[in-house]
């Protein structure tokens, strides 16, 4: 109906047009009301009024709960970290860095161990054993035989999700299974990724039949580290929290200090030594970066 007002979600923006999905699933091609100076992002929740032929005008951008920057997407609440049993061999360091990024951006993480049809590399076994035990959600999937794909869709729930993980882990393959209707578009995106140029230009959300949305874009990579102070890092290692209450110094960095509850937990085998080693290595980087901000 022309002239009616509604709230919707921006699925993508292209050349000044924003594609807004209403709650009934209808998509409106909208311009932004001229007097509004703000930038519309994929993922924005907006108020629009309708014109003829499924066109509309965005009247207001509602406040964002989260914001990713490269590419910009608003209101993402879920990150899938897609790794493989093998080919490529999973990197424990990349996983820890992605978990830090996710938490820093306020996203919930779900670790997806894909290619469960292959023999797992030792790192994959460590991930499957350790991370659920410290409280992370982990799914095992195979885009080859479909294992776990329904669960994956279920985890999205009603939220906006993005994917991250190394090239070749199977992100596009999993998306193709989750989004049977849009396989062509997914493939187009993979080809773009292959060229490595336009990957961050535009982000598009795809609507899942079961509810929720998923973006065809990583949001951020394991190479990035958020800007933080050295004492903030340990907060992102969830299993350090309890043992840290046994540290002698309140500002303990769990590195060179004496009487450190975290190091004692590592020695007792309660914290995996690879996690602690990753922590120390990332701590070095955070301290290095801290200097460059001063
Ligand atoms: N055996 C097996 N192979 C898979 C599985 N999932 C994906 N592959 C294969 O792994 C290769 C890479 O899959 P993609 O889906 O392109 O991986 P990607 O994560 O999207 O990679 P980038 O787009 O480069 O980041 C392809 O040859 C897929 O056929 C799986 O579950 N099992
Ligand atoms: Mg891909
Ligand atoms: Zn300590």
C-alpha cells in the first residue's frame, strides 16, 4: 500500500538504493530521505514509507547494536568461525584471534569445524576437545555430506550472522547449502573473492527460510587485532577468569609475574598450553601496538 509506514532491514545498498526487507518478507527499493545526513549500512533497521511499485523512502535509521567496518555491516550478532578438519589445516592462533575480534565487537561466536568427512589434523582434534569445554559453541559440519548444516541454520536463529575463517575452509560451500535459492549469487561472490579486489565493497544479507540472515562476507579477518590495552587482553580468554582470581597482583598480565593463578592453572593442565602460548604471543603484539598509539 502506497504511503504506509513500516520498519525493515537493509539487505544491501547499491548506487544510492537501499533494499529494505519488511517483516512480511517483501523487499522495497528505497532512497534515503534527502535531509538525513547519516549513511545507511547493510544490516540497518530502518523506518520507511512506501511509494508505488515496491519503492520507498527511508525516513529514519534506528540505533545500531553492533557495527563491523570492513565491509560495514550493522547489527551483526553472530560470528561463525569456519575451520576445516584438514585442507586447510586449522590454525589455533587464527581461531584465538577471531574469537578476540568477535568478542571485542560484541558478537557471539560459534566455531564450525567443517569437512568432518576428512581425517582430522591434530589441531582440529584439540579444537573439538578444548573449546566446548571452556564454554564455546562448536558444530561439526560437512558441506560434502550435509552433516550439521541444519544445526548451523538453527544457530542463526533470528539474528544476523557473518562468516570468517581461512580460505578453503568451506564458507561458500556451507552458504550454498544454507541458501539453496541464491547459489548463483554466492558463486559470484566467491569469484570476486578469488580476484581479491571487490570483496569489501558491498555486503549483502541473505534471508534464511528458517529465520535470520547471513552475510556473504567475512566482516573481519584473523589478521586484525582490535585496539586495546594490555590488561584487557586476558578478559577475552574466558577460561583465564577464574584462575586469575588467584593472582597475587591485581594488574597481573599472567606473563612474568610471580604467584600467578593463570600460570598455575597452565601447569596443572587446566588451561591448554597452546592457549597460554597464544595469549603470550598476542600480548606481545598488543604491547607493541599500544606504543604506536601514544
Ligand atoms: N571434503 C570436503 N570438502 C569440502 C567441504 N566443504 C567444502 N569443501 C571443498 O573445499 C574447497 C573450498 O571450499 P569453499 O567453499 O570455496 O571455501 P571458502 O571458505 O569459501 O574459501 P574462500 O572463498 O577462498 O575464503 C572446495 O573445493 C569445496 O568443494 C567439506 O565439508 N568436505
Ligand atoms: Mg568463499
Ligand atoms: Zn596472573
